């Protein structure tokens, strides 16, 4: 085969830049002999293999006439820019891990490092282990088993048999009290209880219908839902990538505890989410028949620059010295703001490349003048600003999606069911470090605004996705091998992942109810320091899904009087009488009414946002603080009596919405 033959876009395959291997390594069945990133392959190993193959074939057929010109043009621009500068890789080479190393690293990242080593003990991890579902527990067991076997093969000091951890009781242990009260037996009880729940729990499972809204269930662990689907008919659908209007509409049903967004949880609680999400993602991949493997974190080289090529953490540390609580780099905010003001209406924005010479010159000026305030944004052409934006993303020392999880993001395209692709993406978003997640969200919000002006700028959802995919999935510091003939397929899959992140970003930035329930259980167990006797274990099992509706309990206690505090606003507290119909929005309206009519003693009028001399409850938020949660901003539709029964020891605090500017 002629290695210089062209693909459908007319770009020679030999001209594809070397960093595209991250996609190649994530494609099932691709050769790994010449690829240092072999660990990121996702080999098919389940009965779903044929279904995945069918899904991929239907996808390819639907894309036969789909132009990827913008994608390959962007690839060529990136290559030319890199060749002109002749820069060395800033990220260390990714090496293939030996058997057991990946599992050991996984257990550490999952917060289960105490299960490793010669004197491993599950006692320190008993709280986390007690929150796991059946599928999550199986995922942990599988990796611990592999780690144990690898240690034995290497003739190192003996490690305990996996059965010692997961509750397989020997014949000598006949005392019922010993069996039921031991920490090891907790695993057996958890797995049995989870199996019973799986058999009786009803799940939403509907056929894909692009024209109608479909329920996206976040109350039950995704891996548990997938396990139930495997027992019935597994549905996959062909993807019409070009037509954004054909995308399925999903709705998250609001339970009585409301919906929780990423920004609603305190930093203390959000620190627990990535480990739980990693365990759940691994369990989901196990059920679907994919082996989730990650790149090993690489050491970054330092740079003398202050803006481009600087790690996100360093950028934010510098920016927070100037503007405390900054969550997105100031340079990125400035680039996006400039494009929103003058570039959204520009035809071909993001697709039409600016001058590489001007962009390089502008980068140097920004390095010199940005923090002094002397840089003149009004003198910069919009296409050059979009070039700077893409350059900022590419020049990060590590990929924005992280070197560890970039192969996993790329491999999402291999999941045949759209809802499960979104479930995997949702978990990956939660796993990302906070600076990366906040930066990605800012970029996706801007890209949504570009798509919304499609009639003027001629950039629809697919156009934007094909242009941005190379900038998110290519990185100069990653390995450089791609299998012949896979370029078009991998490129379209990467663009599809970007398309899903743009279109479904509100859903993807939601914390599932089952994860919030696990966080509550971790907090509750840590504070109470359970003695794992038989009675305590049974109580623990009954509370694993504590975030469920408790209508029976509400009916038994139809009314409750509590107090809501607003110490930053008022000296007085608000007495609230709760019943089954009382929502958070009702409390805020009552607070507004008392504020306007009763002449409460206001502590600081600066903290109140007034419109036409009246207080608007939309400017206020109600939080639950303490008890089994650090802090959680409540959905306006949260039913408070249900929440009280879930977290009776919490305080309720009324605060001003931080997204509203203060008016004097």
C-alpha cells in the first residue's frame, strides 16, 4: 500500500502529525508492538464484542459522506506550528507498566492503598469498602486479585490471598458470631445485599429515540444499570454525527432530594468524588467488557514562561495572588472574553487559522505585557485570538484531559450505547483534577456560544467539534505511532467525543445521586467510627442508598419545625414548618417575604442584592451544612422534609448566590 495515499479530505496520511498515537492506542485491536502506549488499548473480551462491532460498522456507514476537511486542516496547522518551532517534548515518555503495577496504582488512586504491601489491612479502608455496590466491589476484587498474583510471580514476600480480603470463610470458622462480626465478612454481606437489590430494583431502559426526551437515571450506579441491561436485550444505535438536531435529548429526573451539580458540593466533599468515580468507571467498563487502562502520570519539565506552556496549577497559583478564588486562568478568561465580544459573529471562527507569525508575536507580547495591563486586545484580529486560544490548550505541559485519562476519553467512542457513553464521560469529568475540569468547562461553555451563532458564523456543532478535537487529543509529549488505515475512523471518534462534551455539558457536570449518597455514608461513618458488629453492619447496609425517597417515613412524621439561618445577612433566623410539600424554593420565598414585611434587623446591606427596592429570592441560595455532608447547595426543588430525614443534624444556611454581582 502506498504510504502517501490520501484520505477522503485530500490530506496525505504521511502528513498526519506523530502525536495522534493516543487515539490509535485507545482503539481496540490496534497493534501495540511499536506503541509505548499499549496500556491504553481497550481489548474486547465479552459477549458485547459483536454488538460493538456492529455499532462501529453502522457508525462508519453513517459517516461515509461526512467531510472531515476542518479536522485535517487543523491537524496540518498544528504540525506546521510545531515544525516551525522545533520544540522538544515537555512530557516524559509514557512507558508500558508491568503486570500488577497498573493495579497497584489503581488501588492507590481509588483510596485503597492500605490493601497493598506485605502487611495490608482492610481495616483502614473499611468505611470506603462498606459504601460499594456489588459491581464496584467486584471491580476492586478483580484488581486486588491481579495484583496479588503478580506479586507471587515475582517471588516477593507473600501477600494475603484475595479471599482473606473478600470474606471467604474457612471451614474452621464455624462460630456464627465470628463470621458476622468480622470486617472480612462485610464484603460477603455487601455483595449478597447488592445482589438482592439488583434483582428487585427497577431501571429505566428505553429505546433511543432522537425525537423525544429520554430519562437519564442518576439514582442507581451506572454499573448496576449496565449489569441489568446485560440480562435483557442490549440496545445500540447508529450515530448520525453531522446532524446535531438528531441527538437524543436526556432529562435527569429530579428525586425528592433534587439534582446536585459539581459546584454545589464543598471542596471537602468533592475530594471524595474522584476516587468513588474511578471505582464506578472501572466497574462500568468491566460490565461492558472493556479493560480500562490508564497512562502513568509523567513528570513535567519546567519552563521559564509565565503564560503559555505553564502547568494549570502554577497558572492558578500566580493568578490567585492577583485575584483570590480564581478558578480559571486569567489568560484563558481574557481570550474567551475577547472572542465572545468580537468573534462569535465572525464566519469560520476557530476554523479559519490566523497568521502563525502574528500568533507567535502576540504570544511574546502577552508574556511581557499581560499582567501589566498594557496588552491591547482591541488591536488583535479575531482569528489570531482563536489561534492563541487553541495554542494555549496545546501548549499546556500535560494534556487538558490529563495524560493519565486521555486514552480513556478517546476510548469512550467504543461504547455502543449513547447513554453509557455519557455515563462514562460523566465519571471521567468527575475524575479530572479541579483546575482541569474548571478550565474544560469554561472552554465548552464558549464553544456552545459559538454553535448558538451558527447562522452567522457558519460553525455548527460538528464543525466546532472537528476543529477542537485535534487540540484536545493531540499532545507533543505523547508517543507517536498510529496504525495504517485507522486515521479517519479514530479522527471521527475523537470529534464525536468533543461533540458530546459540548452538547451534553450540563448533564456531564452533574454529580450522580448515588455518588452523593456514598459521600454521605463516608462522612457519616468517619464521624461515628462504627464498630463493625453484626447490628452495625445491618444498619450500614440499610443506609447504602440513603438518598432514596423515604415517603413512608414522611407519612409517619408529616410535619417538622426547623430553623434556617442567614447570619451573613440577618441577625434573625427563619422558623420553617416542614411538610411533605415544602421545597427549598418555598423557604427562600418565605425569607424574602419576612425580609420585606417584618423589617428584620439587617446585618450588612452590602450582602443584599436589591432590584427596585425589593429582594429577589432568585439571588439567594439555601445550603445544608454539616451532619453527613460538608456543604451542599440545594436544588430549589429539594423537598426539605425528605432531606431532614436523610441529614437531621445539618444546619440550613441562606446565602447570596455567588454568580450574582453585588449592587450598591
